[in-house]
């Protein structure tokens, strides 16, 4: 096989791999976006259902990449919606966007992120109620899975455009009323679909509770 033939074969393989990666990325994006829209739509539709408790909110903060990727810290905005399964446990979907993150290799990348998670209110534990002694302050822990998509190869030391893996975090609400709350989040996500890397985030925003009379 000539040098040109080897190059052409390698190029075809690389092109097919990129196309497959792009197709998978588009499919995952569509699924996650539809899931977010379904949860948001349900939150509005069930606002009149006294038996259902929903929430929706938005926040701004900082995206803090860890080791294993070529991104640098940048501002991030996100929206979320979810439903309570009990007084202490909720499930929620979140979508976020980092409009412009610098790359260590030069240039910039846009990062979109989606997460599906469970949220457990620590105030549901009697010991935490006794410790904090404040009904308006409501700490919680989160757990789930996150998917990050970059406009350039930025994950796994610049060899992948996607990063998917488990996510966990802690945070707290400060309930202003039965319906409106301030919310702080600190999260960590590990990219497990390629060479392991970490991505962190902190955010502060507002959240609205629908139906069920609030928390």
C-alpha cells in the first residue's frame, strides 16, 4: 500500500469516526432537550393539580473544568425543572450553556450541558432540622448523570467533543416564600465515556415551586 493510500484510508476512517460521533451527539442532544421540554411542560400543565409539586428555575455561575480537558473556566447559565416524588426527594432535568470558554490549545469553544438528577433535601433528616434550626434554610444533595458537548475537541486532553458520566453535588435553598426560593449549587461531574476527567460548577439562581401549596 502506498503512502497516499495509507493516508486516504486513515482519513476515511477519521471522517467516518467524526460523522458517527456527531450523529450520536445530535441524537443525545435531541433526547435530552425533549426530556427537559417534557418536564417543563408538565410543570405548567400540572400547576392546577393539588397532588403534584413541581419546580422550575434559572441560575448563573462559573464553569470550572478540572484535569483531563483543554477548557478554561468561564461563565455558565442554566435552566432546570423537576417534580417532587415526596417531601424530601425530587427528580429534575437541567440544561446549561457556556457561551465562550478558552481552550488551552488556542481559540474558544461553546459548551452545552444537560443533567438528569435526583435531589434529596437534607432538612428531611431530623438531625439537620435540629442543627440548622431555620425553616427557610434548606440544604440538599444531588446525584445523577451529566452530558457535556463542546463545539471543538476539548475533552480527554483535546481528543473528544463529548463528556458523559456520573454527577454529584451539594447546595441549599433559602425559601423567600412558599413559592419562591434562592438556590445555590456546587456540582462535580466525571467524564466516563473517554479518558476520565472532571468538570465542576457553582451557581446561584432563583426557583419557583408550583402546585401542592409549596414546600
